[in-house]
């Protein structure tokens, strides 16, 4: 179970305040500047970017969506990328071989 208070924007630090008897749920992230009121709650997995009033429940996350066929499409995309890398490697090897041949001819004086 973790809670993160992200309070630095690269230039300045900002304050996160959590009220008395507030209940912060698992995997909650606070992006400062933000405050959570007394006796307020957060839902698990929320990224809180706005103030949560006293006694309120802060919920900041998307509903789960399942993307059917994702693994197959990813595998196909990766296979395509591997083919492109192999072709690029073969092209580089060919250029290197031609370069070595040219250097060998120069060294022989031919």
C-alpha cells in the first residue's frame, strides 16, 4: 500500500495537506497543490489533483476498459519491428563488407 505526494514541479515545491481523521486508500497519489479535508476519503488508485472537501470521497480514476485482441496486435507490431531491425542490420553489414573490401583493394594497391 503506497501513497505519494508529488509536490515538486521542477521549479517550486507545493503543499499537500491531509486533514484530521482522513482515510487515504491504497495507491493514492496527491499532485500538489492540493488539500484533503477532515474526515475525507480517497478511493484506491486515485490520482487526486483537486481539493477533496471535508467528509467527501475523492475518486479520480478511469473505469477499467479491456482492449480485446491487444496481445495479438502487439505481437504482430513487434514482429514487424524485428523484421525492420533485421533488414537494417543486414543493410549495415552489407555497407561494412563493402567498406572492408574497398579498404582491402586500397591496401593492395589494386
